[in-house]
């Protein structure tokens, strides 16, 4: 941008902001989507890049976003978001579901861990009335763990 003695600092800032907005709009037209927390752009063709439930959040920001956002959700929205998050983590980030705390990996091997309501018994711990839920061992919740890359 050439130096213009007539342009004030505010005008220069407004011009730069407008240019950045045009750039972001152009990326959106090309199919890029932005994480609501870190503001990085990700390809929309990659369904594992961003988790979407009211906000778009990248995997790198999930560990900060989830505790904050789940406290703000209604119980119904929290259950929906949690179910979608568990599916997204399993489908795109190779998350493992762990039923028993003794089988959890060492914390230094984990990239992310979430305690989630069991989707099969909906947190009751039982199926078909009195039968103990085999998916969560009757606890009503499970651990969803994403391990660090072991490469």
C-alpha cells in the first residue's frame, strides 16, 4: 500500500479491514470454512476438519470449545451435540470407546478425552427395562478417547 500522507491511521485500518474481509469472502466462495475459535480456514471437502453444531470448530480447538459450550447448552442440545461429537470423533479421528476406567490409556498417550452419555441406553445404564446395558457396562456413560499420533 503506497504511503498516502492524506490518509489517516483510522482510514488505513478501515481499508485493511475491508481488504481482509474481501479475502475471507473469496476463500468462502472457494469452499473454505473457518474455525470459530482459532479463525484458521479449512477445506469444506474434508468432513473431519471441522465439527459443526451451532459453531464450526476444528479438532485442535475442540478440547477448549467443548467444556465451555456444553455448559451453555440446554440439556437437550447438549445431548444432541455430544452424540454428534462422539460420532465425529469416531468417524474422522479414530476415537476409541472405552467402557471401563481401568482400560483407559495413559493420559500422556491421549490427545483428547470425553466422558459421554451412552447413546444406547441414554444414560440409564439399562436396556429393555432391567437388562444391564452391555455398551456401557451399566454405568450410563463411556469414555471416548482420541490417541496421539503414534507415528
